[in-house]
C-alpha cells in the first residue's frame, strides 16, 4: 500500500530538515547505517510520530524498506536519549520549531518510550 501524497510530502520535508541540520544527506537518513545517519533517521521518525501525528506504519512506509518495529525502536531510543541528553533535547526542540506549520498535527502525541520488540 502506498502513502498518500500529503503523508509522503510530510515525510520528505521532515527528512530534508533533519538531514540539513545533521550534516547528512536525505538519502543517508533513509538508508545509511552510520551512527550520525541513524540518529538523524531516529529523530525524523520521532518528529513524524510525535509532532506530525503519523502512525508507525506510515512512517515505516515513508522510509522505504523499514518495518514498524524499526520505528518502534527509533521512538524508544530517541525518547530515552531526550531524557538523558540536554543537547539532543535542545536540538530536537529547534527542529520542531523549524517545521513548516502544515507539518504539525493538531494533537501532538505524548512521548512514551516503548521497549524494543525482541
């Protein structure tokens, strides 16, 4: 099943923003296994879920060959890191402020860390 054009546009705009601010390319955010690209991907997934209101399944589809459990793991890792790393928390808040207004959902989802599925 494909993403709607609106959802695909949200995913691409968040990936572009996070990539530009993280000094990695959008393609690296989507595909690379390097630490910087992985962290940028996890941040983008967290923003898409919590601040844009997208489902985990939609986010997984937006990132290509990623599964829903990959998104679960990213949400867990970033929620955990945001509570422990003040610098990352400031960076995350800056990214959210820079999102275009149409990318923010009317009801942000609460951030609850989910344990990774074994």
